[in-house]
């Protein structure tokens, strides 16, 4: 079976027949409309779209971005001795590194590669690996390649990346709430919680009651774009790791295209925007996207706990089966009933010898442990 690849620099250059053949667009995150929103608003990122062809028909798709990251952003959050950290930082000249991500750098989950139904999965995935290798060879000043985020059931296929000298590493899990069909309202959900977790959820609502919450239209996003970007930057500065900062111009494109499926909700204190959430309804999933918080007001007005409560409300209102609350703050999310969904990534240095030095470190990366709460009766 001869598989070839074709790489496009722009979504609008991809023939419609390729999308039709792979048949991936029922998942919003693989649709050209979704991908082009990010491409149009984030000019500092180099986007590439890989299609694997069999007999000139598209059999698989992969989404890639080339981004620049400070090496210390990565190493400061990996458990290693200061001596080893120094070696790794020096290996990358204590500098910015250029990384080719295969997968969507702005999404947490398995949204980077799509294999057409009925195709031999391992062979087709290897063809994607070959295409990523070809792309990396033609990319100037590239330091590393990162293939992200695979669920456990995909690992039989993705382990073939080790043949290309990648090392596997565990990353923080997605935190998933499974919603029960009998929960028709937020009070149905809180009634299912044990007493102490119900009190916690209700306290967050009580403390944040003074806030005016508003669902944003396209116009609202345009009006408040500067504040949204600043609040989002606050959460980025507070996070352990973030590969790339999203230009929230993206949200204007997403809201224009996906209407009610893309949700932005703002929280105002005396007419001042002090927090927001964003989410996408994708089939029967509600996926939390980025949030923004004014941390000077967070404790007093419980902005973050209220945002988490409102994600549950949105999940129930949209009749979703699951809410993906994403990575980070895993323990707090588990108090709402979220359970971890393990994710594995693969990475490598572009050059052979540095890669051999890095592989043992990558394999030994330890993710943060957390207490998994069991809040339901």
C-alpha cells in the first residue's frame, strides 16, 4: 500500500474533496472553519495541515503548528536537579526554542490527528510520522517536535513513534465530568453531591452572587477584547506551563462561525469585567476552553469556583453527556465530580545526539499527583 503525503500552509488551499474523503468534519475541532479561526487570528504561528493520500484520496489528517517557547517555561515545571536543569537549559542555549507541535496547541485532548474509518491505523499513523519528519527537515531553526495528546486506547497505534526516536511522556490528565440524564438542573446535580461538596458549590454561588454574569455576543467580545486578553494573560501567568498565548481575536471568528455552540460568558463587578469563561459544544461534549480571572478579586468573590459551577450548568443546559474541564487544578475539579482521563505525548530533539541525552529525562518526567475526591453520594 503506497501512502503519500501533501502539506498545506493554509486551510483555504485544501481541496473540499480531501475533507469529504477523510470525513472528519462532524468533529468541530477538525473542521476547516474551526482551524481557520486560529490561523486568521494568530499570525505569529506557522500552521501546516498534513493529508495522507492513498490512491490520491485523503486517508488521514494531521494539524500542526510551529511555535516559539522559552526553554525555562518547560524546565521549571519538571522535577529534576538544578544541575540537570542547567545542562538542559544550556543544551537549548537558555533561549527561545522553536517547537513543531503535531496536535492543536490550544486544545487539551486528542484533536491533532484523524484516521479515516477502515484504514489500517498503524500504517496510516506511521505515514503521518513520516510527513512530520519531512516537515521538520524543511523547517529552519527547529529545535524539537512534540506530538500531543493521546488517550490510553490510542497508545497501541502511537507507540510506533518510538521507531522514529520519540520518547513518551505523561502529561496532566483532562478532567471529565460525566453528566447523568436525570440531572435537569444545577440543583439536581448538587442534590447528588455529598453534604460537604454541596455546601462548597453553594458557597461559591453565594460569594459570587454580586457579580453580573453575561453571555457574550460577537459585539460584546469585540468591545471587551482588550480586557478579555488581559484576564486570560493573568491565568497564563498563573499557570505551570503554557506553550503559546492565544490571540483572543480568535474568539470573534469562532463566535461568528459557530454561534451558540461557542460560548463566552463574562463576569462583571460594578460594570468592570473581572472574569470570563469560554466553552465549545462539540457533539455531546461540552469542552471548557480558556478562562480569565482578576486574581485580586478571586478570593472575595469566588470567581474561579463560580466559573466551575457555571461549566456544570452549561453542560446540563446544553444536554451534554460529558464536560471536559481540561488540564490543571485537577484536585479542585475532582471536587465537582471530574475524573482524570490520562494523556500521553511524544517528543524529540531534532538533532540526534541531543535527543539521546534528552530521552532519559523525558521518560522520567513525573506529573503532579493530586487527591482525587469522590463527591457523589
